[in-house]
C-alpha cells in the first residue's frame, strides 16, 4: 500500500454524529450559529488568545486580517518570506499590496530579521512572517523592528497550531495571527481557518468582513466577502480538538523514530528543536546536501516514489520563483530560500504512521 506524505486526522464517526445532531434539530447551518460559538470559545481557551474569529479557510482568514488592519494603500509594500505556501503571498497581493521578499535563516527556515530593515522603505506598511513547519519566527526581533518603524505584523501561523513559546500561545505575537484548519494540517475542520488578535477593535471588523461587510439590517460599511465557517465544520473542529493532544503525542513518536534513524549522518540535516518552543510535530523536513551525499533531494524523492512512498518537495519552488511573481522580484535576492527549496523534502508524517513504515522509509533513504 502506498504511503502518502500525510493522512487527514478524523474523529470516530459516532463522535461527529453526536456533535451534528443539534444542527439537524435547529436547522441553523451557518452564519455564526451555536456550534460556531462553542468551537470559537474552545479554541480561544486552547490557543490562549484574547480574541479569535473563525473563517472558511486559512487563506481568507489571512486576506481579511490584512484588510481589517487597514493596510491597503496605493503602492504599499509588505515584507514577507518567499519560503512559504503561495497563499501567504497571494493574501498580500490580493489586498493590492506589493510583496517584498526577505531571505530566510538556514537553520529554521523562518524570515531572517537581520535582513528585514534594509528592505523597509517609506511605502512599507507591514511584515508578514511565517512560522514555517511550526518553527517559531524570531518574534522578539520582529517586534522590535515593527515598533521602531511603526509597521503592523501579521503572522502566518498555518503550521503552528498549538505551538507555545515560553508558555505563551503562538497566536499572541504580532497584531494578528492566521491559523489554517485545512485537511492536511495537524488540526483540521476539513477546510477552515482563524485569525487570532489582541485588539478588540478588530473584532467587529473581522466579523463583518467575512459576512459581506454587513453591519446590521441592510447597512454595509465595508467591501467584504463571504468567508464564514459553517456549523458542520465547526462540529468537526470540536471533535478533532478533543483528540488533538493524543494525536500530537502519536506524531511525536513518529518524529522521534525518524530522529533516531536519520540523525548523525553526514549530509542529512534535520530540524533542531528551538529553545522554549513546544513542538506540534506538524512536518518532518529533511535537507539533503548533494555535495556530501552524491545524491540530490530529487534522487531521494524518486527513490521513495519507486517504492510507493510519496514525500513532498515543500516548499518548492520558492514563491519568488513562481511565474505570477516574476515581474516583481528575482530569486537571486534570496539565495538561502532558493537553496533550501531545492534540497528539502518533508517525509510522511501523520499520527497513524506505523513505526515499521518509518523504518521502511528510513531504510530506503539510507540505502539511497
Ligand atoms: C495551508 C497554508 C495556508 C492556507 O491555508 P488554507 O486553510 O489551505 O487556506 C497558508 N499558509 C501556509 C504556510 C499554509 O501551509
């Protein structure tokens, strides 16, 4: 049987049926109903954040967080990372803002704060960093830069659900943080997402933006859209949240087995745990140094594929190498992101992955 890079986490069917029964009684399917509210409160508790607004997916959550902060302005620029899923960049561009790409750190793949300031101009309005693979950005340095230059910070925390730093939930950094609950993430609602924020002023703004900008009967004060999380997905979230701790522990077992098998090998670079950061074991990225190994990332990818194992070149290519952003940047400006994107592979990682399968995957990699 083939092994895919991930397998969506699902609750027992009976749990889900139990959770959607009230929906069948009330016929209240969407528009911030009781299940939405219950789920929202559970998440505020779990993530330890002051406010949270739920969305139909992570992308719209990020797009509307940028809009809600009032960042749209002619020629406005946003400093971000090219080493991310294209959604991050699209959310900036679709707000009429220009993404400006800053290179990343070679150790944890997050934006390099030492390279941010040289990119700031009088048009810069915000920084949109990404907690890649659940690795925490240098939130303290980014905060200092943002305060000094009066910039907003919106984190793409799509990979960082449940991660804490010195005991503080990751959603508390910056002006806002986006989480994704897509089927492939550590925690899913099938499709879904959220924005966490600390300033109550954004609460109504986000709430109305995702519902066409409607403030009350017939009055519309903003050009919104439709990005509401429905009751069925909220119910899925309630079921999956209940199991999350257990799922993360199972992922940890897989993670540690990979570490045991792959560490200490010249030419194979593994992610190192960050001090003070709790991991969610969302991904297992491995950097293959072809100069040392004599085999490239692509060779390993193919070798696994021949054995019906599907790792992922994630992220490849870097966003600033994609056709739709060709006219605003050159990849040579971010050589580290370019190098990482060419040499990294995320290995299969999900809670049900058997240890024997992890061993099988490692055998193939080590034999290659
Ligand atoms: C998944 C993801 C998104 C988009 O989230 P969706 O819920 O799929 O819309 C954005 N950024 C990153 C880094 C992601 O991994």
